[in-house]
């Protein structure tokens, strides 16, 4: 079987190191106070929605390191139909999709569902995590960063 290699357009971190480092700092700040496994689920799901192969691969590996099961990683793209996710995780994933698909808006129902499961500080961190992974996705999709590239 022959695989197709999509050529990377640029190495963003080398071309724009100040912006890259700023997004790294934002990423670190957004993770504070959130469960590491939940962080990876959110980042994988946003990356799936945005079709960012690099980020899906990267965060799936990190999810495994955080103790996430293969079955939950595989079912994440269909989390609404899966019985493997808690109500708290479902609220986080619903918010992730709403923020990622922002032109559709974040409904009061989605926001209130998340607010039921996350204290205000945690909710702020979750929103920050979602907009940060979306920044990574947009950077990597635009530059065609794929697994195995620098």
C-alpha cells in the first residue's frame, strides 16, 4: 500500500517563533486546574472537528499516556452515541463542539449544561483550552503540519 504524503507548507515554529511561543504559553495557562485526561479528550475532539491530523495524532498519544483507553479514544468522534463518557465529559465535549463551530453559536443550553458540571474558574479554563486548541488546529491545518513533521 502506498501512502500519500501531504507536503508541509511551512515550519511555523521556525518562521514565527515569537507567535509560536506565545501560543505555547497560552496552552500552558489554559490547562491549569483541569484534569489531564479531560484536556486530551477536548483537544482530540476539537481537532477531529477541525480535521487536524497532526493534533489528532499528538493528543491521542498524550491521552494514552494520561491513561485513556483505546476504546474511548476511538469512540470520541461519536461521543453522543457512546456510553463511555460521563455527564461531565459530555458537557465539556458539547461545549468544545459549540465553541469550535462558533458560527453556529454557543447556545444557552450548551453553556448551562457545562456550568452545571464545572465551577466558574474551571469553566473559564475549559473555554480557554478550547480556543487554544482551535488556534493550534488552525495553525497546523493552514501549514499542513502532519504527524511525523517538525
